[in-house]
C-alpha cells in the first residue's frame, strides 16, 4: 500500500499547531523572563498578551483538527 496523502488544509493545521505549540512551550517564557530581568514591565505585558493570543490560536487550531478527524477529512 502506498503512502497516503493528507489534504493541504490538514497539513497546514498540523504545521501551524506545531509552530504555535513550539512558541508557547519553548520560546515565550524566555522572552517574558528576559523582559522581567531587564525590569521592562511594558514588554512583559506585551509578551503575556502575545502568549494569550497564541494560546487562543492553538485552541482554535486544535478544534479545527478535531473537526477534520470527526468528519473523516484527516486522511
């Protein structure tokens, strides 16, 4: 049996999930801590806002992927 192809839109969701998750779990805390260490409260606020937005994006993407799975679009 040959390799199964996935839809472009499904692939895009998976890539975006990985990108958002990587930023949330590996990068943003470093940025927040750097700003804290430099006593830059405005930048801490900015990074925390971006973090919250990314968390919302991640949730939206997860919901889209769940829908694709339920509807049989994940191939």
